[in-house]
C-alpha cells in the first residue's frame, strides 16, 4: 500500500539529468559516509604522529631507523638514507591505512550497496588489484572497482540461480566468488589501476595548474551553486577528496578539503538574514546558523539561497575568499572535514595551518555577510511592502526536492504545520511494529526524522515499535511503514513493494507523525497488543 499526496511532476530532461547526478553523488556518498570514522582516525593519527605532527612518533608515524628506536616486532621496510645506505624503517599506521585500509573499506561498502555481504567480499578482493597495481592511493579505483565487482558477481550468480543440485550450494558459492574475485583482482591490477593512476595524474596536474595560475578560488563558481542543488557530492567525493588525500601524502595537508566544507560562507549568509531578513526567514536564521556552523549541516542555508538566488553571488565570493586565503598562507587540512562543522575543520587542521584555516573561515564569512547583507537590504523595503515572509516554507520544499530526500535539519526551520503530505488514515489489519525512514544516504535528515517519531511514540506509551533510518538502496521488504520524501517514494516502493509508503515534505515537523502514532496505537489495540 502506498499513500502519496499527489502524483509526482513529470520530469523534464534537465530535471532528469539533475536527478541522475544527484543519484550518482548519493551513491558515492554512500560509499564514503559509513567509513568517515576511519578517515577521522587516519587524520588524527597523521596530525599527531608523523614527523611534522604534534607528537612525532617514528613507530606509529612510520619514520626513523628501527634499529635505533629499538621497538621490536613491528612491521618494517627498507628505506634509503641520504648517504645511500639502507636501514629498516617502521611502516607505522599512516601509510598502511591510507594505502590499504581506506580503499578496501570504500570498495567493501560499494560492493555491499550493490550485492550485500557477498558483493562486499568480492569487491574487497578486486580492490586489492588496483591498490597494489598503483603507487598512489586508489580511492577512485576503489569507487570504480568495488561496485563493478559486486555487479559482476551478481550477474555470475544469476547464471546458475536455482540450478545447483542440493548439497552443492556452499561449494559453488564459495568457489565461484573466489574465482571471480581472483579474476577481477588480476584484471584490476593490469587493466584498471594504470588507467585510474593516469586519470588521477591528469586531475592532479589540472589542480596544480590552477594553483600555479592562482585560479583555485574559481572552483567556488562551480562548487557553491552545486551545493545548493545537491550536485556537490559527485564533485567532492569523486574528485576533491581523492586529490586532497594525495596532496596530504605529498605535502602533509590540502586546501581541497576546505573548498566545500568551509562553514564560513553559509554562516555569513545566515547572519545577513538574521540582521536584514524579514518574517519567518529572519526568525529561523539564528538557529540555522548554529546548526550550520557547529553541527556542520550546510543544507540548512540552501532554502535561504533559493528564496533569493542572487545571494549565490555572496556565497561564491565568500568561498573564493576562503580558498584564496588558504592558498596564500599554504594552509589546509590533513583529512576530510565531514560534516562541515568548525569543530571538524579544526580537528583536521594541520599543525602549522591553524592561523590560515581560521582566517579563511572568518574572511569567507565576512565577505559572504557583506555581499548578502547588501542584497537583502536592497530588497527589504520591497519585501515588506509586499507583505512577504521570504517564502521560507516553499524554499524548504524546493530544497528537499533538489536533494531528493527529506531533511530533519531543514524541518527545524519550517513551520510545524507546513509541508505535510496528505495521507490516508486506514489502519493496517495487523499491528504496526516496524517503521523505516528512508533517504539517499540513510543518515542526517532521515535519522533526525526517526528520532522525532521515536520521541512521539514514547510519549504515547508505545515501546514495542522499531523506528530506524536507512538508505533507500538498503531497504528490505519487511517494514510495515516506510516514510520517505516525495521524490524518493517511487524508488522506495520498488525496494519494498509490500510495505505501506508515506510521503512527507518535512522530516522534522510533519503532522503525518501524529497520524502515524494514532494508527500505531489503534493497530495495537485492534491486534490485542499493548
């Protein structure tokens, strides 16, 4: 059973292309986001223990003569001294983690997204081919090989699906995956690794050319509008993060991690609304600024841009100012800062880069505030005369439509009575025990929506209902109710065809939740459960 407020609009070619880019970016994000703790750990280890770190340690950082340090039992490799002699040097944690652990985690996650655990295992095997087949970290290679290997394994399994004689299933399953994984690892070693290495070199040379010509700030012309349209994941996770990690290995830091993670431009825009906005937008801006700057959820400022598209000029100028500042001072981060919170940014800042990084955030915020403030002031009288409130609710709905999923953070900005889809009140014939919030990545907005509903159910005295959040791609057809954003309902329905589907426009403040609580209570009473 599927309940939706209205038929989705027919997508134009432009809209379809945007959706495809969003889905591609969401898929890349789905491979990166679950593994961010590993990136954080690697970044902290790097900033602490490398030779230029806060507490240099040759054993953990991977430098120094193992014979002189004297710690026995740790892995070492021969290194060449300045005089040409060789000595045993500790491998440490930094190098193996960036070379092996992180790419394998990405490939495994990509494989799981395509074909579950079996896909993840085969993806990891294949990923070893690109990892050892190149001299650069294979993040791009892992993003390509992981899903591809899982997809191929899925196709191979379909060949003899239902044709294996009883008793031989385990033998066929184990050896088919092992043989396919072996073949893919060899193919990736000779076929994919050289291509990805060359592609990485081309991208790196392109970025270096921009840096040499002092044109890196121009990246903000692409990145800032892409963020508002939720097209930035393909750029960030597909290009900037892999290149940034390569720069970190070469120079110990990279400003590419701050191109889209810098919280300054968004803060400047929201402060401009705080002082010069009107109506609901002015009232919502201070809270949004706290969420954006400290929580790192940048999407909360996107509706404010959609209300006045001219404000994108302020964001571009602010972002470019931040990039230029980091380029001028040679400052950067040692690892991706995600979410884009000032706390995450400072935690991943390279030891000698604090002044430049902090200054880049401050200056980008100031520039964004000044330009956005001028634009808002210029239209303030006209907006007041028209009795407009800035159209915040409509802008939030448009932002969520652009995102392709619900956002709990955006829900905090909207009026509590706005943005709900009309839903039927028919009660299921069985008690409701499982409710799933579904979004693209299975994090962030859907997690907040699930938290809101859990709180409402708890207040209603309902304790035996499971409320979880998942990525649409990970939905299983065992949930009683699936709640998703309108634009994602069709995809969610294909993943869970027998579940009841509810579409909402606002994950945080949807009146649908009260209806769901009433239905849960009623279904339990009818089913004879408490």
